[in-house]
C-alpha cells in the first residue's frame, strides 16, 4: 500500500510594491492665503486605490491631510475629487489604471468653495438639488403601493443611480463660471421624478428648469457624462428634459 508523502505548503506569490508619488493640492484656511502643492512618496500595490494612498498619507505621513470618505465602495459619493485632472471617486480609481511612472495629482473638485485640502462646501450643490423638488408628489394615498409597469419604470431607471457625489456638476464649465446654474446633478434628479408615471409634479419641475439658470445653460460638452462614476447618461437626461419642456409635458 502506497503511503502519502507530505507536500510542502505552496507559497502565495508575493505582490510587488512600488513607490507612487502623490502631489496633493493643500489648503488650510487658518494658515494659508493660497492653495499649494505638496509631494508625498507612498508604497503602494497595483490592487490599491487612490483612496488607499490618501489613507497612508494621513495615517503614516501627515495626519493633517483632510478629505471626505465614508463607505469606500463607490456608493456614498463622499470622495469625489480631481485625479490627474479628471473628476473621479478616489475609492473607485485603481492605482493600476494610472500611469504611476508620473506623479498622481490630486485636488478638490472645482466650482464649489474650497474649505480645506480636498474638502469643498457642498451646500450650493445641495441647494440646487433641493430647488428641483426631488421627491414624489402625489395627491392620492394608495391602499398598498403605487403600481407601475416595467416599461414605465425603465423610462427613468438610469437617473435613479445618482449618488450625489457632485462629480458631474463640478466637471461642468458652465457651473464653474456661473454658480447660479442648477448643474447636471440637480437636473438628473429632477428627471428621475419628471418621467415617473406615479408623480404629479412634473409640470412644476419643468417650469423650474425652464429658467435662464436651468437646462438651457447646458452646452452639451459631455463632461458630466464622462465624469459620472455610475455611468449615467447625464447629457441625454438633460436633453430629454429640454424636449419635455418644448412639448409642454413629460
């Protein structure tokens, strides 16, 4: 009878680490009159994300670095920032997808007041959101639930994915130059209810967006669509709202 011989344990292949240079735009309102750039060299793995790099900087190098983050899985929308000149979520941007032979530039999103380092004041963004009445308006109360066909649900499915990260709005050149513009995110969230068959406030929202600071300020540059981490066709949604205004109904 053959006897089994013990096999040596198989060692997992070691994942190589490498140095990534992050150049972060810093600003402390208590000590700085203007923002400035600061370099950090961080040991990273190809499977790491930019958020992991920021964590290492804050936890191991400079605890004063300030940024927002929460779930770290691309759902909460807290960590939108400009990475190498593009709006992205730090938690969804993998190091392996960046050219790490060059420094990785990280700065706060544009168009909103800078508070500290990578943190901006989101209140103007949320104020635009509130103005479009992003909630179901209905006069009747159903016994159980408000029924809707799959076809009616599909009409606004895309715009239900918004996580309010402001990546689209802060990528819009019109929003950079005119802080009164509602911005793509507010229009996307209006679209979600304008085309909801259960809602009765579509005309109210169309009237709100048929304003000089509403949908007609959109120049169709597609920056917002490219920036959206959820893949929402933002420019298409804005165009559909424009068409609804011209028709006079959703």
